C-alpha cells in the first residue's frame, strides 16, 4: 500500500503587507529586502483569524480537490509552531471545525520543517494500513510572534496555511522520506519564551522570534545540499530524474543554492516567497498547491519537497505526484 497526494489546498489572509509599507515601520528599504530575501510582500492574519481557522480554509480546499468529504478523513496532522492554545492541539480544534469525530488528531512541531515531518508521519500510517485518507496541514500565524520593530526578522515572515490529502493507493506516491534534526543549533533561531519560565516572568521581547541570520543561512545551504544528495542516493536516481523542486520558501538565495545543487533550471523550481514571505510550516504545502492549481505540476511528475527550520530540523520527501 502506498500513500499518494490526492488533493491540495491553500489559504492566505486577505491583508497584504508590502515592503513599501514596512519602510514606514522600520529602518529598511524595498531594495534591501528584495536583494537579500526575494520577498516583496506577505499576508497578515486578521484579528479574528487563528491558526486553526486558516487551517480549516486550506483543509476544505484539499478535501474537495481529493473528491472526498470531511467524513472520509481518518487521520489529521497539523504542523504548526503557532498553535491557537497550549492545548487542545490545533489538530483537535481543526477536527471540531470540520465536524470530524473519533479519528487521531495531533500536532507536529518542527518549525519550518513541520509539514515535511507531518507528511512523513502520515505516510507511515497509510503504509501500515492504519489510515486511508490523511489530512496533513501546515498552518501559521507567525505575525503574532514577530517583533515588528526588529528589521532583521519582521521583513521575513507571513501568515497562511496549506494542506494536502494523502490517500491509500496501489500506485507509488511517496517514494521516500528523510528527516533530521540537531539541537546543538538551538540558539540560532528561537523564541526564548516558554512554559518553564512561567508566564508572569516572560519579558515581551522573549515572546518574539530571535534569529542569527547569517549563521542560519550558512547551515541551511549546506544542510539542504546534503539532503538532496541523500535522497537521490537512497533511490538510485540522477538529478535529471526530478521534474520539480518544491522548497521551503524562506529566502531566494537558499532556494537558488538548492536548485544549483540539483542542476535544475529555476523554471523547474516552485517559488512563492516573493508573494508569501516565510510562512514556516505552511510554505511547502502553499507552494505545492499554487503549482498544482496553475497546472505546472502534473500527475506522474517526480517532485522533491524539502525544508529547513529552527531546532535545527531539516527533511525531504520524494514523491510521484
């Protein structure tokens, strides 16, 4: 039994924050942001939107695209680093929104690699025949842990949600998954605040993202290069066997470096970072959904999804779409 992508969906909040608008908020310029990140705009959740509401909108699109109903879903995994609450999980909140009852529902926290982790977990459920239709969602409201006075981070992040349905199939879908982490890099990208500090002791600055950008960039480029090699070697494939790269949308320079490692033209790389910003766990499924819906990715195409995130975590999924 294999796990195959049968539907994709995405949702972006209506509010768009452009680089020009950011110029009025912090000491930065549109040229500086574009030249270093490729980002031109990002979407920001409205006050009445939550991570679970964004997830619901993307999930309903994916379920419809798979020609299923919510009642067909028998596993829900949500990848997020910005849950609505400490608990219940965002997956349980989404389950309630979709009026689904009884199936397993849980969150995965691997920051930007979260969706790749969640996809790999769901595939194991399907391969062992303990689920037939898994809803896998990446959803984030990163704007709520962004310090809008810190020009090193506030220009990077946005909100959104992407989703897929993985279904049991006799035909190969997901070919292999590759997951890694190394906690020694924990201080390079983090939100310092946590439960153990006690809510009453957390300073406001500690509740926001902190990043050592140049260090993160160096490790990300080297790590993603290695995961590409690992995936190809594990499947005895050549670089030319991959039709599409769907990378984590953090920075165009990182994406370019990964494409170069694969020897791929940028025409074979899905890039949405210019319009979405870095949406963490939502970035890979959002990019996949864009490329599926505009017709670039076709049935039978071999696609490589990869991501790198705080922890550090990194991973890849190789699949036949």
